[in-house]
């Protein structure tokens, strides 16, 4: 960062004062030749440092906006995806960067995104929209796929330029939420009987909502969340399972079965999870509350 002109002049004054041979140069006049030379040198140093700052800022701006293909850059561009059901959003190259002709942040729909590189030049991109997250619709997902992979074929009218890199295969998905099923006995202080069910379910849902997108469900973290509910004194999880939305309830994956731990951590297929939606299998149906 460029120093102030006064600071540079003071530095030159201090350097002069440290030279005993220059002790006789002590005129109070602002027009003394050595004072003028110090001022000229200081101004040039200030201009040079200012130019360095401008160059540094310009260089960093170019680096930040350049299509470097990193996970961070791809995720940033995913969040910049625009979708309209009435006005197709098509990207073009501006300074070699795929850009929308009109930036409209109200059309940005993606709220969650994960990027993973796997083998054989494959990059997996998983996205969701809204808060709490839900899957993109088929038209939205088709538009996002094109936003990433379009080659900008000049023989096709209106073809956009995708943000993806040549030679890379992009696997792009957006799934309906995973479902959590829990069979548990929760012991609580009787004076909390009017609110215990609502507060426990809120704690479970809050834990699910705060799992990092495309992260792992952790049984102990869920237990901690429930135990922190005021009035809860003990929790016994008899059975706990997760399933992808497309997986039948009967084929759910057990993390705890008959009080025995099978998995303590489990990856979320959709990237996020909610309460089981199967009839008679919701939290209300399968969690038992025991007053002390």
C-alpha cells in the first residue's frame, strides 16, 4: 500500500539526520536545494508506489475473474447462474469470461452447490435452490447443465458459452432431499410436557438444516442437538435410518438397528436431508416421550 507523501518525506529527513556529514544542511527554508530535492524524490516515490497499488489491484481483479477452473471458481459461477421461465438467459464471452449480457441477481436461484473432482477427468456438481433447499426443476436443471457445458457452437442460433473447461466431463445433478427416520425414546422433565415434542423436533430439523451441503450426517451430532433441548434428560435411539428420496422406505439404510451402531457417519446422497415423509413414519409417529 502506497505510503503517504508526508511519511516518505519524514523518512528522508530521518535518513539525512542519521548522516553526520549532512548535519550542516539545516536551513529552515522550504526552497533550500536539498529540501527541494527531497520533495522531488518523495513525490516520485509516492507516484511509483501508487502505480504499484493500481497494478496490483488490476492484476488481482483479473485473477479473481479469470476462468481458472478451480472448485472455488466453479462454485462461484454456479451461484451466479441466472434462470427465467420466460426470458432465456444466455452467456457470451466478455474478456474471455462467460458472462450474462445483463446481470440480474433476482434471477439467481442456486442456494447450495458442491464441487468434487473424481477420476477420469470428471467433475461432479451438485446443486439445490431456495432455503430450505429443494431440487431444481427439470427445466432449471437443463438450463444449468447448458450453462456449464455449452460449447457456444456458432452453427446453432442462440448457443451460449458454458463455464466448463474443454476435455472435462461434468456430472450435474440436483436431487430431492434425503429422508431421516428415527425411532427413539426421549426422557424429559414432566414440567416441559407441553413443549417437549415441538422443541425436540425443531432441534432435529435445525441440525439437518445446518449440515454443510453435500456433507455427512453424524449420529453423535444429532444426539447432542437433542440433548441440548431444555427439559431433555436422556435419549435412547433404537433405530435410525437414511434413504435417498428415490429409495423405497423398506430399503432405507440403517445407521442404528436394534440399538446397535452400524454407521456413526453417513454421506448424504442429495446433499441435504429432511424428516421422513412416509405416512405413519414421521418424527411424530416414531419418537416416544417419557416423562420423569
